[in-house]
């Protein structure tokens, strides 16, 4: 999309600017990239494709640069362990093992052949696969939902890598290796094949709260012996255990406030890198990696500080870290290394996430696959400013501010742009500063856009992350308001036209902000939680006690749950809300949105509700992503009173009175 510099900018109110970043353009060419693996000279990864109803496809890039799909039509390489999945496939010598989303069966796919199932057609899910080559078996995390009443049972198991092993072979198709704790992750086999390590944790901890790293000897019969804990506990988060090429066990720990790198050898733990940077992240999905071994003398890693990422190399002998000179500042937690090159998924404020190969000696970069082919002229791109702003209790919070930018338009003199405050999900997560066309969808139309990495976000140390403990619905709301106030007081946005938007936990913050303050003039909740008591009783195992660290003990602190649930304070809402919901969402069920909609209808408050058939937690289908973007824009045009340059399918806003000067739907 080139920009004609000879054209004089038109004067038009903020919000009404015509943008080259259309919803159609966004969904037409954007894919998700994740789960990088190496197999010989080939590179594999997973693509999530909105144009294929969100299907996940394992893709291979040959050494000669030829790219091909491995997962055939009719299959979807996505596991539902912990509902969020990740770690859905493994590749070795061209053979791919993967979990298929529709039936959650584990399949084997040999080169040139159709996948064949390895596991029964029951609700037994697998993730985080590794191959035990010495014993010719797979080892994986299993989540068994076939046991009847009660929560799923999690364990680490071994199973045959072949379909239907004959009984005379003497092999069990599946054997439990580790069980009895609530959760397991990251089983990893030492290079010699003699040891297995894994992570485990129990309710009420989440993996970023407290995890344990265990190691056991692999016995001759394939079982485990001499299992022992080597690091971790209730107050220490362990991330990504990995064996070095020479058989030393490395791991990331936040024992010194920052997720730094450590190793276990000779029965003791010592620090490899201890500095105020993050090498880890919140383990929402399986198979995450932020460092990889290129050799016994070199580790390549992703590091973050103040929300900005860099690539670096570590000399584990000298215990030195050296940053690489690349243009990338944001990374997905997936990295592999081989022969002096690192393979990872990276972006920057002007580059969308791409799968890249980086020469570790020179820093030179080869782009192997882009997440989007849509090219936007640099003159339209709003580059975010990392801001720090004062918040409650004399503390400082963080955010990224994207000012409006479109060279084709200017606003009338004295006009200030409306502001959208975006609240990320999790809530234990963060938003990186990679180019996201969904952000530019707003800024190119004349909106200011503030991404709040509120207290509780990752990338700023454990203490910052724990600000949200017991304070969910308080700290996140306060930081969202204070970030907006910071920009209002600086004269950069219009304080009378501030909206708040977010999904999942971010949607909860939207609803909580709209019912506990009158600061925001509009709200957009995407699959947000409205009733914490219902959520506590009706969510999945992985997050079923997450609320007890974020809010309080259950049922002793039930009154706190009620006080922070938007559903009980609908009468305090003073501004319109639009809600978006997937009807197959198992994490935040549809009743969470429907409770708010019905309560607002009864109170006669302005409300809009858009529900999507076939969507789970987060929208994956192109048509629904497009509809959600355009519907939210239409909603703001009605609330803030500006005309849209192009027609959009209207949204029914119930109980909405027509503001003066607002276009008719």
C-alpha cells in the first residue's frame, strides 16, 4: 500500500479517517506462527489460519527453501490439554506425531502417508511430546477426561509411537510414569537417554506462581527410579527445563525476582545468568522455549526488560550474556538453534511477526515465513511509545501508546483524538511491541491506542507480576485509568472520548471498570468474565483455582468475589457496552456475557451483543474476526458521534438514544 506524497491531507474528525488497513485485508492474509522445531536440515512450525476456520497446520520448510503443508485437509494439529494447548506435535526423521483437535486423538503421520491414530477415541488428551529413542516410545503429558465425574487426571505417560502394536510384541500401548500431582509439563530426556526431567505443580498455584523441577533415572524396564526434586517450590516459578548437549540440566527460575538462567550439575544448582532481565514467560501453553543450545559453548536466548525483547547469546562457561544487533524487539516463546543459526518468531514496531533465521556470529537475518503478506506503507504505521506512568500507592506502571497516524488526513484545529485503552488477557501476560495490524486498524482511523501492561503483567519481574495477587479487578482497573489520565493530562487525547476494550481477563477488566467507575465512556468486552462466582464453579481444571491467588480464598472470601463481579453492579454502569462471545467457549462460557446483556436490558441501559457460532475462547474464523473489528468500530462511531467513511454492517445497540450529529445506522 503505497502512499502518494503529492496528495494534500484532508481535514476530517478523528475516527472518521478512511484507512488502507481494512478488516478484510487483516483477515485475508494473516496467520499465526508457533511451535518451531528442527529435523535435520528442515524447519517445522505450526500455522493457525483464520481463512481455514482457524485450523492449525504443521508446515515444513526444506533446506532448499521449498515450503509445504504437512497436516492434510480434515486434520487440525491442536491439543486441548489445559484448554489452551501448545506442544501439539513432534517431528523426527520426517515422521510427525500430532494431536488432532476434533477427536483429541494422537496420530502418527509418516512421510507421504495419511495420519493414523495411536490413541483410542476417548477424551484423553496429550501434549508436550518427546521421543525416547533408546526405548522406541513417546513420552507425553496426558490429561484424561474419560474417568467420569470429577476433574481431569493429569500425568506423564509413555506410549508406543506406532499404531496398534501387536500383543505379542510385549509392549504396553500406554504406561503411567508420573502421577498424583495436579499438573505436569515439559518432560525432557537427557542426551544419554538415562534421565528424565519434568515440571509439576499443584492447586492453587499456576505455573508462574510456584513449580517444582524433578529428575529421575530411567530404569531398564522404562520406569523411573530415584526421583528427586532439584529446584522450585510454592514461591519459585521454574520455566523450560532443557538438557544441554553435554548432559547438563538447565532451567529458568525467578528466585531472584527475574526469570534468569540456572543449571543443575553435580547435585547442586548454580546461576548462569543473574541480571534484571526476563528469560522466561508465563507458561500458558505447552512447548514454550526462550533459549536453545547451539553448542556446548553457546546458548541463544530471548531476553526482555521493560517490555522490550532482544536476542542474545550466552557463554555458559564464562557466564556472560551478549546482545545481538538485530532489528527485532518482540518474540514468541519458541526458539531452536543449529549450526550457528537461531530459528525463532520475531517482530518489531514496524515488522509483523515472522519466522526468522539469525546468524549468531553476524546477526544477519533471513525471513523464512511472514505472519502476513499485507504490506503497509511505513507512512501509515504508528510506532508505539513505551510509557511509564504513576499509579496507585506511589508505584509506576507500564504501557505502549500508539498515536493516531494517517498521512492522508489531518484533524480540525483544536480537536483531540478519542482513546481506546486495550487490556490484555491472562491476566498474567503482556503485549509486546511487534507490529499488529489490529492496532493499526484503529490508529489509521484517527484513534489513540493505549496498550496497558498493568501490574500483574510479565516482563517486569516477579514483584511486578505479583501486584495483582488478591487485587484483580483493582490494580488492572486503576492502571488502565491512570494510563489514560497520563495521556489526557499531557494533552494528547480527548478525555471525554475514552473507551476500554479487552478479551478474556481483559474483558473482565472492561466490565469491572464500567461497573466500578464512571471514567470510561464506552466499553467493549470480548468473552469477558462477569460473575466470578459462576466462573469459579464453571471453568476448567487448569484455571479452576487461579482466582484464589487473584482474588481470595474460596469460599471464605466469597464477599470479595461478589464485590468484584460486574453482574452485581449493573446499575452503576453509565456508558454503553458491546459484548462479543464464542458460543463454544469452555474457558469463559457464554452465560458470562449473557448475564450482563440481560441485566442491562432490564435496566434499560445501552448494550449490544454479538455471539459467534463455532468459536471457542478467542476468535479464529476470518469472518468472525472481521465482524468483531467492524462491529466495534461501528459501535464507537455511534457513541462518539463521528461518521464512517465506508459502510459497515450495523450493530443493534439496544436502549441507545441517538446522539446529536451521529450517523443513522
